[in-house]
C-alpha cells in the first residue's frame, strides 16, 4: 500500500508539474528574484546616511528598483540585438553555404544528402529566432513576476508569525527555521556568485571577440551571460555559436579558432578556478545529479527549467537532509556523500564506504 501511495504521489507530481507550468514557472522565478532582492537588502542595510542606517522599507524598495531596472535594460538590449542579428542572418547564412560547398568539394564527401540535411538545419536566422523566442517566453510574464515579488516582499514580515502558528512544537519550529535559513543562505550564495561569474565570463568573452573583430560581439556576450546559468550545455552552445559566426564572417579558420580557444579559456578559468573558490563547499552537489536535474526540469519546463534546475536541486537537498527518512536522498544528490544534519550544529554525516 505504501509503495502504491508513493507511486501515485510521484505520478501526480509529474502531472502537476507538466500542466501547471504556466502558473508555477512565474511563481518560482519570482521567488528567486525575491531572494536576489533580499540579498541586496543586506548591502543597503549596511549603508549609512549621516551616520544612520537607511530606515524602514527603503532598503527593500531600493533593491527592487535596482533589480527591475537591470532586468528592463537587459531585456531591451537583448531585443535590439536579436532584431539586428535576424536582419543580418541571411547574409551570414549565404557565406556559410559557400564555405560548406567548398569543403564538400575539397574533401570529396560522398554522403551529400546527410550533410545537406545538417546544413539545412543549421540556419542562423532560425537559431537566432529560437533564442529570441525562448528568452521572450522566459521573461514574457514579467508583470506577473513583478506582482508576485511585490507581494512576497509585503508578506516577508509575517513569515515568522505564520511559522509559529503552523508549528506549535518549539523544537520542530527551530528545526524548520534552521532549514529555511540554510535554504536562504545557500540560494543567495548561488545566485550572487553565479551572476558575478557569468558577468565576468561575458566580459572576458566580449573582449576576445572585440579583439578578433567578430560582428555583434555585444549580442554574443549577452547570450554567454544568459547561457552560463545552464550547467554544461550552456557554455558549450555559447562557445560554438560565435565561432560559427566568425567562420561565416572571415571565411578562414584562423579567426574562428582564436575565438573558440579564447572563449573556452575564459570559461574554463572562471568555471574551474574562480567559481569553485567563491562557492566554497556551499553547493555540495554531484555533477551527475546536476545533469539529471538539468534533463528532468528541461523536459518539464523547457529553458526556464534549465535555468532553475540547480537552485531547485539545492533546496531539495536541504529539505531532505533535515528528515531521517529522506536523508538518503540528500546523500545520493551530494558530491561526496556528506550532508548537513537537521540539528543545526553543522555536523556532517559521511556515507558508508562503498555506498
């Protein structure tokens, strides 16, 4: 009976995730925007005016204005660059076709039908249009997300009172509060660090492309910033697309190779040195778990699910680690088998050898 109930619960959850994505995606995005605003609040609260801290709701208001202004500027930049790229895409596509024909003739490829099919699918105009459509879909519910964020900020002051009303037992209430604090801390760390490393990755790639003279370097830098939030796949796509454009633009291999190697060097330096140093041990997630989460949430929620896969996995790990019956899930999702206990003392529980 228990197995049947668990099976029914899993199936129901998958069904709800699928049919409810139009409601759930804006809500989850709003929660993470709220987390970002709360993180900025910590900065504004440290700022003093005439020797006094900024009073009342002013810090939250300033943080929300900064986030919404940056989001608006970002979307305007993306929209302008997508329009320019779409207009210029046929010219680059024609150059790519000439390069393709020369390569077919030079290498004497017999499987012409196969290569022609690949070339037809690799259409720069369609690819740019798909990117623009995906970003428009991701941020298309901007007003709804903004409304959710405003109400979350207004509800923030009542969270603790509601927790006391919901959980009467003081010990359990403290355990829930510790879990929420851990979620709050680690999600904020992830968001702030990821935004920072994505920004410096985009700036580094932009410098490489400008030095080589790649057209629309600004557009590709923005795309690299966005795709850096998608584990593994994002960085690969963000490297290949500007390399192909460089090939179409210059018609030789030298500049595309420099672009590819330069962007890869920037991404590897930041991804394997800077980001792990800044993250520390806060995100102890297995790379396999990240890949599975990326695939799972991508299937259900598309591009938005890919962006949200890591923070959702972090939250799931923290919740599971605070209950003995589900601690094994946190251990499986962790990188080295150690998870923080629910007793709030920061102890780690190491998985048995050979597990």
